[in-house]
């Protein structure tokens, strides 16, 4: 069969076929890029040109055929073959546009194949020879059956997404056409008949050649047009990309334009962010920059937090936004990438400012409560350590606030190094800190941790100019063992801390439930005390003090009594300290002083009345003025009033106390040193201030019969009294033995149950009159005492 073909003509057919195919494709692409009517027109041009290509190719090959006998063309069938080719291809293309589905594409390919088959066999039918044509259908049928699926596959390949798949389309199509053509030719058996004649309308090959040539030239011209179109399109795409790149470079955000996963454009922001040189990102994969990110899974215009892997391997936190955009006639993926480092840094800074104490950098109170609440809600086992610096106020007063702040900073640093990073440390107040130890292990270790803290903060703090000594008391509470709510827990911690402080500096104390009961009790008592003071429920009793010289009552000590409406009598040892802690002692003390003075005025005897003073009464304003006013208003002579003060008072603010005591003494009031022997018992006070009397504490009297040391101390105090011309009162005398020893030792005054319990004002008045009746036999009494 090869011999029957003119090789040069076959080559020409191949060239025309290639040019025509290119022209059809180029025009089709142009149609796809165009809009409106242009799209339709160029679409039709593409279809017609592809039909013409097929037809021209076929006819050039027919012309290349040398059957060895005269040949001609039947004009109607020839025209019909062209029409069928155009219709078949047109229908196929039209169907292929309707859907991208493989099945539809394949069907479209079959229709195109049918068009080509029609072109072929109708064209073949138009081929006339001088003789007869016989068809070998054993070749015709397989040629169609084989070529149609090939054509379908070619169409599927054309519509394929990847370039690789599309590359298969032309060879498949060529194979399909080749199979059809050459099988068709082989199936055609020609037998020469010199008698045979051509029909009258038959056209000779020489007449059809210019038509074929004309169509071929048109295809060449169209190919040139299509080529220009393509060039223009490529140029525009390039320009678009360039302009886009210029535009995106202005953007602060990183921008990637991708086709699928492949980056086609990247702006300078993203290059800088990811650490690449200009242009280096083009061709790279977006998922290399954003590993693990399924970009297609991000809904359009919805931001996502991701990690961008820079060239250095560093992961940068970014926000990613995806949008599909038509760029240069193509739908492309634009990925906007925003660097989040600055924002995160700012956020962290804000969070730090909002949640941390600016001085120490520890958590502040609000965030501490917040965290604590969080852990409590989760039921996390934890230990809360409540820490209070001892004597910090003194540090502040003595060295100034700058040094105070420095100490606080150092406290923060020490706590950090003691407690470790896993636990939380907060500054919850001026000199109050809290530590939350998290987990059961930390709980078990809480006491040891607290001890480390107390020890660590007990060491001196060196600031620029000074060395400050402070220390810390620590209260410990465990959750959820001791408390289940945040409020409860903090209360328990405060209570434990309070107990620790009570026990002295640098101590630690664990919360227990009894503490809570006691504290609740205290709180109710406190409010009861307030009401009691308001209602005048607190009264006075008077305990006589006897002179060992005369055996007569020389004075009485006023002692406070509170009869609680429900709980009955409450000891002053309980409510006086409570009144002192709450500050209630100031109004209460003033009321009691006034009552004692007016009671004393009412008595028939002019014995003295001794009133106990709390240190706090000294601290609040000028006591001497208050006392002078009370004396004036009640009409009590100043020399009938005695004030009992303790060493604790003198210790506080030495200068002020002594000047205040001077003023009181100047009024004519006697000042007694109470409870002498307990506490610090500095003899220097007696040098500084001439007390009128000193009261030896009951604890010594209790031991006078049993302890030589107690006797020695009593003897010493009495000696001191004699030397300084100061009366000595022994309080709490209960037995005859005690009395005898005290009288022998030279004690000037005695007070105790042995003589009288504290009495109500009128009971006292009654016994005073009895005593004064006996007053004449005062010597007897004195004798009795001495005996
Ligand atoms: P204090 O000043 O040492 O008062 C003496 C206490 O010893 C009184 O207890 C008194 O009743 C008690 N007492 C007297 N003789 C004996 C005795 O023979 N045996 C025993 N066991 N006790 C005896 P009270 O009245 O309970 O007062 C206790 C403390 O309360 C007082 O100790 C004083 O420090 C304080 N206090 C009482 N009343 C007042 C007050 O009006 N103002 C202030 N600031 N403190 C007061
Ligand atoms: Ca007293
Ligand atoms: Ca006492």
C-alpha cells in the first residue's frame, strides 16, 4: 500500500494536519479566553477549521494515492464528507463543553470519531476510479471499532487537568485517524475496467487540488492568527503576573499565587518572611512553606492560624487566607499570609501588663484569683501558700520606698528560684505573696516548700545602700482537702497565715478545720462585741487592793465584765484582746474610764480607782486630754485615779509614751506598772519614768511558795520599789501562805481573792462602809495581816 502512495504528498498531509490542528486549538483557546459574541464566533471558527483540517488531510492523502488507474471525485459526496466532518466535530466539542466528566468527554470523543469516520468513508465513497470498488468489511468494521474509542480517549485526555495527560491527546487522535485511514484504504479493493466511465459530474483530481490547497492555505493563515493570539495571551498573562507582582510587592502581607499547589507568583513580603531570594519561591510548593496545611480545605475568606516554615527551618506563626481568583483567564489560588509575631508579642505584652505585677513580674492579684479559680473548677489537687513579709513596714519606714521596692523585687526573685517554674507565684498585696503548688506531689511537699520559703526570705536583703532584714510567715492550705471553692480556700489560707503570724516571725502554719471553727467563732464574737459596746453591755467590777501597813482598802482595780445575752459571762482575757485587734478598745476604754470615774465619785470613801489602759489607747490621739476631760466632767479628783500600763506599751514608741505619761502625771494621776516580770522587764524604764507603783504579776505569786527563783524575783522587785520609793502591789493572792511570805518580804499592797473577788460598784460601796466601820480597828487588821 505504501508503494501506492506518493510519499511527499503524505508528508504534506501530515504537515497540514499538524498546522490545522494547531490552528484549531489556538483558536479554541482564544475562544475560551474571549467573551460574548467573539467567543461564539471563534468557537465556530475553531470547529470549522478542525473539520477542514480533517477533510484536507484526508483529501491530500487521497490525492497521494496512486491506484494505477484514472481516478475522480464525486462532488456531492465530497462536499457531504466535509459537512459531516464539521458537524461531527462540532457536536462532539459542544458536548464536551457541557460537562467535564470523563464519561461525557469520552462520549464527545466518540461523536468526534463518528464525524471523522463519516468524513472518511463518505469521502472514500466520493473517490471514483475507472473500474469498480469493492469493500472488505472485515477491515472496515474493525477500523471503526478501533478508532472510535481511541478518539474518545483522546478527548478525555484533552480535557485532562494535568499537562501530562493533555500531552497524550494528539498522538491518540493521530492513531485513531491513522487506523481509520489506512484500514479504510486497505479495505478498498479496486479493479480496473477500461470500459467503465466516470459520471458526468465527476471532478478530476487536478480540479480538486486547488480546493484542497485553498483550504490548506486558509488553515495556515488561521494558524498564524491563532499563534498571534497565543503570543498576545502569553504576553498578557506575563504582564498580568508582573503587574500583580508589583501590586503584591506593595502589600505588607505575604501573597502567594498558586496553580494547584505550585507557586506561580510570590511577593517580596513572603520572600522576606520565609527567607528566600526574589523569585526563588516560584515553582516551589505552597505546602513546603505551610507544611501539613490543606489549603483547599480552608473555606474562602476565612482566616486560619498556621505555622510557616521559613528557609532556616524556623516556624513563624501566621494567619492564612485563601481566595480563588480569575487571573489571566485562569482560576488561581491566592494565599495571603500575615506574620503574627508582632501581634503575638503585643498580645503577650498586654497580657503581661494585665496579668502580672509590674514590680516583681509575678502574677498580679486578679490573674492569681483567676488561675486559682480555674484549678479549683478543674478539681486539680494543689497547695496554696499564703505568704506575708514580717516587719516589711519597718523596712519601708526606715529605708524608704525605693529600698522597699527593691526588697519586694528580690523577694519575687527568691520565690521564683525556690518554687520553680511549674508552680504559680503571685504578689497579691503590698507585702503579701501567694504560691500555688500544683499536683499531689507538690501538695505532699508543701510544708517543706513553705519552710524553704520562710528560710529563704529570712536571709537579709542587700539593696544599694542598706541591708534590710525581714522574714516571712507562711500559711498553708490544701485543695480540695481543706476547701472546695476559691473563696473558701483563700479564707483558709488567710486564717493559716494569721495563725502563723500569731506564733511569731518566720513561722509556717497549716490550716486545720478547728482553726476555721475558732475563727468563725471569733468573727461572731467580734460583731457581738460591737453591739455590746453600743448597748452598754460591758460594765465594771472593782477588786480591792489592801495596804499591808494599815490593812485597809487603799484602792480598787476596775475590771471589765461582759455578760453576753446568750453565752453568759465572757472573760476579759478573751474580749479585751479582740477589742484591741479590732480597734474597738479605744471607744470601749474611754467608756470604761468614764464609768470608773463616775462610780468612784459615788462612793462614800475616797479610795483610789485603778483603770487598765491598753497600748492602743495611747496611740490614738492625746490620751491626756481625754483623761482630763473625763475627770472634769465626772468631778473625780485627779489624785484618786490610777492608770495601769504594761511594759508592752512602753516598748512601742518610747519617746511619745513617756511624754504622754509625764502629761498624765502632771494632772496628778498615779501611773502603775502592771504585770511586771513578764515580758521584757527592762529596769531602764524605771530610770526614765518614776512609776508610782509596780504590780508583780500573778504568775510569780502563784509560785512564791514553791519556787526559790520566784521568791528571789519578788524580793528583787520589792527592793527596787523601796529604793525608788515606789509602792509594790502583789496581785492574785489566794492563800494565807502567799500573803505571809509577801508581807515578810516587804510588799506594800496586796490584791487577790483572799481578800475579795472583784465586786459590783454597790457591793463594793457596802463592804467599804463595813470596812470603814472596822476602820477604827485598822491596826488589828494590820496585825492580822502581819501574823
Ligand atoms: P490584770 O490587769 O492583771 O487584772 C487582774 C486579773 O486577775 C483580773 O482578771 C482579776 O479578776 C484576776 N484576779 C485577781 N485576784 C485573783 C486571784 O486571787 N486569783 C486569780 N486566779 N485571779 C485573780 P480579769 O478581770 O479576768 O482580767 C483579766 C485581764 O483583762 C486583766 O489582767 C487586764 O489585763 C484585762 N482587763 C480587764 N479589764 C480591763 C479594762 O477595763 N481595760 C483593759 N485595757 N484591760 C482590762
Ligand atoms: Ca491590771
Ligand atoms: Ca496583772
